[in-house]
């Protein structure tokens, strides 16, 4: 490179020399509103070259300076990003280790480096929310929202915070914002449904549930949400019934039964509507026909209450015997019949019916309790004591507990929906006492 530079410099001097030989004259330069100058051509050429070199030097100096500054800023930003990433990884690891203090320290370190780091703001908000510091959590979340108003994660965080503090209406506002951004967001729909449930806005829940069903993907999920839709329609009907809106309730229950003929809560709901309208016979016929179709003992128990209240035990006995003839190995219907005979003081009939029940080796506390009472009536005290010992865990005489056939939850009172697993139409009588206790 040294020899080449010398060669080029010598060549440049040679060219200048040639120019100087052939350009020895002068040139007049007129300055506007000034004097006229006589300048040798060769001097003008040298001056022009010098000015060009100076301008080029200034240009390249500015360019190289800008490159240097940009490169310096880039390296500085890279170092900052690496530091921030290391702090964020440390914070996440601390959160997984349930060390919130260390996580908080790392996240606050991130904000010192990068005050607008949205993920750090959200994680700090989560830590504050977990500690029930709702005000601090809201401050962090709102700051994150200011930086990126349409970030769905932030809106979900605000919704969770408001739900946790019981501010349902405000929580709905953020969920609606999410659905405005993404109208097919199932998580937002599920959460909105939960809030509407808490507010008992069953008509809105039913409408939303139809949208959820429309947006579900797999057949399994569609089936589950269709079952939920039936349940929510029942809740709407039940709510209407409780508020004496009998026409709404009747229409809702009938609509359910057009597609789900075995949905016991709707059958009971429709029967209750008919009773309140004074149509007792129609209600009884509905329950009787439904029991024949479903063999639901829940319907049988309600039917028993109705027929006893209108003093028609013979009709009830006929229904029980008809059920036993359809299913001779059904111990529950036999138990109901024996219990009815006991209730009607038909001791011998009750004893014959109950003693003929084949439990299949299972233990039926309520049956033993009833048999103990029958032995007492027959003055067979020793056998009565044996039966009472078998039913020692029974607290309420002749009161059959219910249990959920989905999760095993046990309850003393019937409900159309299990409070534990939240499924509908799952209660059955817990005659054998195998369900877990509430």
C-alpha cells in the first residue's frame, strides 16, 4: 500500500505539472457587487481541488462520526437488553420458586433500566394482586395499559383484579374491550360468563353461551358447552319462576324439554309452574309420565309429596308397583314403597317390602334405620338394635340425602345444579351412603 500511495502521489504531481504548463494564463473572477480579481488558471485549479477535498473530508468525517455514535448507541442498547433479559429471567425463576421478594427486586431493577417495560409492570402487578395490594396492582396495570392500550394480557390482568375485589361491572367493561379487539376470544367469553352468573343475569348468560357454543372448536368442547347451554336456560327458567314470571318460566322449561326430554330439573320446574297455575292434575301427570320414561327417583320423591298432599296414596302405590314391575331389581323404588307403607301405618306391607330388598352386599343406612323402626313396632327389640347399629351414622330419620353422580358431592337438599362440580341434573338419592359428605 505504501508504494502504491507514493506512485499515485507522484502521478498526481505529474498531472498538475502538465496542467500548469498548458494553463499559464489568468482568469478574471468577478465578485457580485465587488471587485474583479485576476487569478492564474493553475491556482484556480488548485483552489478548486482543495475546496473539493475539504468538503469531502467534512462529509466523510460527519458520516464516520454518525456511524461511531450509532454503533456506540447500538452496543449500549444491546448491553441494556441483555441486562434486562437477565433480570427478567431471574424474576421469573424467583416467581416459580415462590420467592416474591427476589422477583420484585429484579423487576424493579428492570424498570430502572427500562421504565416502560410492560412485562415487568404486569408481573409486579401480579405480585401486588397476590398480596391483596389492589391499589398498587391497579397502578402497575394501568401504567402498562397506557403504554399499550390494546394489549389483551393487560386487559385480562385488570379484569382479574376487579373480579378479585368484587367489582363486577368494571370487570365486565375490560372483558368487553377484549371482545371488541377479538370477538372470538373464548377465555374472555368464559370469564364474562362467570361474572354474569355471579350477577344472576341469566338471560345475558344464555345469549353469551350461544356465542361460546358457536366458537368452540372440537366436538368434545361443543358437546360440553351444549350441555352448559341447557343448564343456563334452566337457570333462566328457575329465576323467572322465583320471580313469579310464570309464562317465561313455562316457555323456557318446555323449550328445554323439546330437545332434552330427560332433563330432570326442567321437568320439576315445569311441574312447579303448573302447580302455581292451579293445574295440579297436569303436574302429577307430567311427573308420572316423566318417571315412567326416565326412572328418576328424584321425580318419584316429588310425585310422592304431591299425591300424599292430595290424599291419593293408592295412586302412588300403583305407580311404585308399576315401576317395580318394569325393574324388579331396583332397590330404591322398593325402598320408597316400603317407606310409604310405613308412613301409612301399613306395617306388615312395609316390612315385607323392605325385607325383600336385595342390596347386593351394599350398605343402606336409611334402609337399616327404617327396618329398625319396623322391628320396634313388631316388638323385636334385639333385631331393632342390630338394625339401628348398622344405621348409627344417620342423623335425620327417613330423610334420604342426595349425591352428585358426577363428583360424589353429598347434600341434604335437592338442587338442579351441583355446587361442587357445577354440573346440572346430576343429583340422585344416596341410599347406600357411598357419596362423600359436604
